[in-house]
C-alpha cells in the first residue's frame, strides 16, 4: 500500500518540489508529503494507519501524541468510508499526509460523498447522547488534534498536530 503512494519533498523556502526518489537534492527538504487513493473498504483502515504511523514516527519524537494522531486518522478514514462514501465500493478515499522536518503533521482526508453539516453533529458528551454507540469520531478528532476543519461541505477534513517536545528542524527522515 505505501509503495503505491506518491511522495514529494518540497523546500518551503523556494517552493520547488522534487520527487522523493530524486538523487540530486541541493539541500534538505522542509517536509515530505505522501498522497494516496484508497479503496472504499473498512478493512483497509488498520493496515494503512499502521503504515502511516510508521512514516509519521520518522519525523516526531515518540510520545503519547503518536497515538492521538493514529486514532484521529482512524476516525477520519472510518467517517469517509462509512458515512461519506456510504461504503460504496466504486468510490475512493483520497489521503494526503505532510510531515515537516520540525515534527508538524498535517493530514487531509477526502471522500467522494455529498458532505454533511459538521456543525450540526450532536455533542457526544451531552447526557442525551452519552449512551449512543456512534457519533464520537468528530469529537475525538477535534480533541486529539490541534486543528481540525472541514471543507467542501464536509467531504474534506484537514487535521494538524503541532511539533511535539523534542522535535526540531534537525530531525531527519530515517
């Protein structure tokens, strides 16, 4: 799965993009970005998240935020497959993950559904909703990530996690 991803390294200062397989980088890239399109099947979530977690860990110091990113990504993918694309096997989920050399992680998950009113999702912490078996995904994403916002009527979610303690611009991908 990871081998199917398109990777690009981009120098933020110059804005020039080069292929991750390029053999002539003039200076270190400021971030690495992976893009992929996933089939619309829930069984793809765990293996994909495991691979993304390993990729992200190359840019961040190991701490509890790794689990937070992993869980937020799982929830976003599940929402895209189950709710956005309504498990339609003809639809796809598009994922972009950008890891900066300073430890900042940005992810975009886009489904091919019609979207939803993300501000109208019931609060799962209210007494009326606490016993419901569903409806906690967006709450978890917003709780675990530093930034979460939706675009295109809710069919695109952007999530960002700031650099953790110990990450710095000298940390290089392994």
